[in-house]
């Protein structure tokens, strides 16, 4: 079950116009306003913070809907505000991993558009609750209220979180301000940082390639028919304790995940690819495949998306061994991992197919084994 996060964005239009006397008149180059003029409100469970800062944070998971509603502080009495575009901001979020991606905004209600936000093509009405209008009474606003309220045209913007590889990404809402006559006062923009609430589950897979090659001197099978190995002999899958169902540091690791959690696998031989190297070559789900995003995405490597390791100093030969100073590492080290997302509750039995390579880079064949993932619905 995915959440629908309702966010009310209250914009102090009057103060913005006082602070920015010559705002942009171009929708392509809006004036970026300080976050102190924008107030974001949502249920506390959605984790909004920083309503008076340049960047507001809201926590989401993969698959969640975000419903954005914009109003001026006067509720369109003195000035009105209307969003007209959502884009990725130039302000960076947390850079590790793939971007946190939202689907393009869909206008619900208001005036539908054929392509994007403009030009308006036809009306699509979403009605507000029929809320009684207060009547001037003594004392003020005592019952009865005027219950004869017609349906009121209404709208909101709906986006959905489609990917959440990073911890966060910064988006930019662009909006207009108009006065009581409807005259355009300018184009403006405001940055919002969307935080990834999904847990990132890192699984380190250490493979005893040397023992495998000792027991299978003729190598493994083909990619289509890999040699299946005893999971309890050659594999050491390690994950943090909080994510373990059973089998930590073994070959039949059962990992616990919630819907929306991101799972990352990293493969290495016990010699860290010195005597023999290992590389995943395929992922197959023998059961529960609909519960996980398939196939896993390659992040980094030769996928075209550059990912670097932390610049870790290299030890130096010293007396005593490995005492400071260490050798500085100037170059970024290319890096990769495999990533998938838990999509539905249930158990997944899967098989990683991998190759073993000798020091000359020659493939010694394909092998495989079967671990597990248990996915629950926290909602």
C-alpha cells in the first residue's frame, strides 16, 4: 500500500512582491524566492521540516503520490498564486546513487491541458466539500450557517515517486502571482527538497571463488544453464542486523524489506578480486517475481552512469605496519552496484547468476545460487 501525501503550500505573495520589486516577466526565467516566504504543511508523519528555510523537506517512498496545493496567505483575496511548472533544481540533493525521480505533475481538476500546463483546453471539475458559509450573527459566526453552498471548482497537482536511488533530490516549483484584477505580477520559483523515506538495504555478497574453482576445475556452465552451487559452502551474504530475517553471513540470507525499500547488491570475491574476480551476470526470480522490480538496475560500471567510491587513503609500508601517514588517493575509483525496489508484500526466491574470472580476465564459466527476500507492507 502506497501513501498519498497531501502538501499545502502557503505563499506570502504580498511580502514577495515587496521584497522583489522587479520580478521576472518570463516564465522561462522565474525569480527564485527565499524559502522564508513559503510555508509547507502536511501531516507530521510525512516528515516536513524547515518551513522557514530555503529548502523544505518532505519524506516519501517509491510509489507514493504527492498532492500539491498552492494558496496565497490571503486565500486569493489580495493576491493569487498558481503553479505552472515543476523541474529539477540546480541545487544538488544527496548525490549518491540514482536520482530521486517524480512523475510529471498531473493536474487534477481545474483546467485540463492537452500537453503540459498550457494552453488550457477544457475544464475538468473536481469539487470541494460543500462547506457552509458563515453568516453575520451576534455573537459572530454562531449557527445556523448558510448551508446552501454550490459545488466549488477545485484542483491540485499530483506527482508520484517512481525512483528513489538518492537520499534526496531538490525540485523547483515555478508559480505566478496575480493581483485582484487578475493582472500578472511576475513569475517566481521556489525550491523543495524531497527526501527518500525508503530504507536502502545494502547486501555485500562475498564469493569464495578459489574454493569453487578447486571443486570445479573445468569451470561452470553457460549463462542459460549455469552451474548451481551449494549456498552454504561458497557464499557469504552480509547485511545490517535490522534487515535480517535469517541467515546473515551465509548463502541463504533472507532479507526483510518493506514496500518501497531499495535493495542494493555488491559482489566481490574473498580476495577482493585479486586471485579470482566475480561479476553478476543475471538475476532470475523463481517465485514472487511480481513483488520486486525486475530486472535489477546496474548503477555505475559500464551502464553510462558514473558512480565513485569514497576516496580512501591507501596504506603505506611503515614501521609499525600501516601507521600514519597513509598514501593519498587522488583519483576517483569507478564503482558499481545492482539495485531493485520492493514493489509488493510477499516472499521472493531469486537466483543470482555470476561469472568467475582468472587474473588474465578469462571467464571460468557461469554459476548460481538461491537466496530470499521477505517483503512486508508497513501500512
